[in-house]
C-alpha cells in the first residue's frame, strides 16, 4: 500500500517561455530511513541535465503530498500545464 501511494506522486508540468519549452517535475520518494523526499527538478526540455534540483524531506507522506499539491497549484497559476501535446 505504501509503495502504491508514493508511485502516484509523480507529476511533470510544461510551459513555453520565449519560444522555449520548460518543464517542472515533482516526485516523492520513500527514503531508507522511512521519511519522504520531495524532489523538484526543472529546466529546458532540450537540455539533457536539469537547470536545478531541490530536495526536501518530510516525516510522513501526508506532509509530502500537501507540499506537492501547493507547488502544483502555484505552478499551474504561473502557466504550466500537464501535457506537451499543445506544442
């Protein structure tokens, strides 16, 4: 049950800025110590490596999912969308 919950916490958002497609990926991982790590990764789609990766740790899955949802709402307000089909 735990594994199924954390696998569903993987979101990738896209948006176009000055003719370049950018992505913002949010993933929750279960660590070896039993806490949860929210990884935020973003950059340009054409680049092999991300511009930046930010890792945050949470004591439980509920806190990690809450942080993920707040970030998703913030990014959707900035113009990100769920799929790359529009481009």
